C-alpha cells in the first residue's frame, strides 16, 4: 500500500498528497480522476471490440488503427481517397470497459473535443461502439457492412 505524504499548502495548511497513480482515500472523485486508466486486459478487449465493430460496419475502410495512451484510446482509419490514416475519435476511460467519453477529432484545429458532437447523436458517454458509430458516420458516411 503506498504511503501518503503531507505537503504544505500556501497559507500554512497541509493536505495529504496522492499516492503514485491515484488520489488519496476519500478524495471524492468516485472513479472519474484523470489518473484512472484501463488495465491491459481492458485495453486488449476494447481494441478487439473496436476493430470488429469498424470492420463490420465500414468494411471498405479496412482495419482501424487503435492505440492507447493513459486514460485515452485513439482510433484512426484510412478513409477513401487518403493514403494515410485519419484520426477520427478519442475515447476517455470512465472507470469501466463499457463507459467511455467520446471525443471527435477536428481536422481544423488538429485537436480532439468532447463537446462538438451533435446532441442528436446521443450521450457523449457510452460504449466504445457507440463512440465509433457517432464519429465514423461523420468521417466515413453511414455503415455499409450490415
């Protein structure tokens, strides 16, 4: 069990510093802290799910490129007429394999945003497959493999 250390706050008060990799007990984030990351088994399972979902729904794109970094899962694909993979979405882990925040890649800024998806697409948090459905349709058109 990691030990908590005390740090001085400006003004003389102290607080418990977080152990490596997380918040101190009772911190109040309830699984939503930025340091929560999926374990290797979850990453492998999510990668397989995303690849299967994209290749079923958009077979003309081939296999997507899925990579993980910290709490994020990035998905790219080679779009028709392109030679290089195009970033499409970023999923942010929310504490379980079935709950991820969806961010879409904005080519105009070169950044991902979780606030730009149309509300009519559904909630900004859901399964990886929902995130793929909500973003791939904007980049690659409707599903064609079903």
